[in-house]
């Protein structure tokens, strides 16, 4: 009735089940109504292809707020940071590491798990563009999450992107198009995303099985 998806409903019931179990253990209720297991369905995560990402980066945008939104979205496509982690990102989190390159050294707001991501040229240039221009030493200009996703719909329209463009899509794009598609090891992608285990990262590998793609390219070269 409320148009809530299966997995979202299951997650809420999972939390509710914990409260009910505690009530049952404390003798506040006589029986636990959760006799059946709570299930989740496997969902393929959407992502942008490199051509789609390039189209967004190359688009000439006249509206200033959309340019800023494009910049921070592209930044997350190349770093894998979630909205809240970019929102909280400060200049102090950008550090020059032992290898001579700049890295994001931070922790995920959601889990507290460390994030260590090397800044490639594109995200580094975006950071330099806004350096020293944000309040409280923030690294990038971030509107509210609600406004961000609304503006991304506008951005998708003007860039000819047919997919449902949300900020979280940037994180999926980093995992699939930027890293796994370029043979970055799954365990390293997991660490950069701030996942607690590679199990959380494996659904990206299922979406984009790079070894299958390469094997079929070899077949195509033989048979045309």
C-alpha cells in the first residue's frame, strides 16, 4: 500500500524483529510472531558505462548549480564515496601519501570503517577547483541529499542519460566501471568502498563479470 520495496520492507522488519525478540525474552509478550525467516531478494545495482560518464563530464553546462552537482557526482564516480562521506569530507582528509600521490584518508560515516582511496587526476582537479571556497574547510559544495537527487534528474535530461540518475549510482559506477572493469582486485575495491567484507562487494562483480567479457572478446576475435 505504501509502495515500499521488498528489501526495504525486510530491513525494517529485521529491525522490528530485534525489538520483538527482546520483548519476548523479557516476558513482555507470550510469543514471537516472527516464525518465518525474513528474506531479501538479489538486486542488480545500476551503474554508468564509461561512455555515459564521459558524456556527463564533457557536457557544457550553463547553469552554475548543475555544474556544481555534476562536479561532485563525477567526483564520487571516481572515488566511490557515498553522499554523506563527500558531504563531511574536509581538506584535512586529503593527504599526500608515501607513494607521492594524494589520497582520501577518512572513515565511512555509516560504519566507521576506514576509507583509503587514491585520487586520480579527474577527482583531484575537482577538489582543487573548490579548495578554500567552502565553509568549515569542507572539500566540496554539497546541497541537501534531496536537492542533489532532484538536480541529478535535470542533469540526466540535458546529458541524454536514460538511466535513473541518483547520487548512489556514482558509488556503483566506481565499483563496476572504474575499478572492477579495469581488473582491480575485489578485496581492494571492497576496502576502498569501506565495506566490512568482500561479501558486500560481490554483487558488483556479479553485475560486471570482467573475466567473462574478456573471454568472449577472445572468442569474437577467432569467430568474428
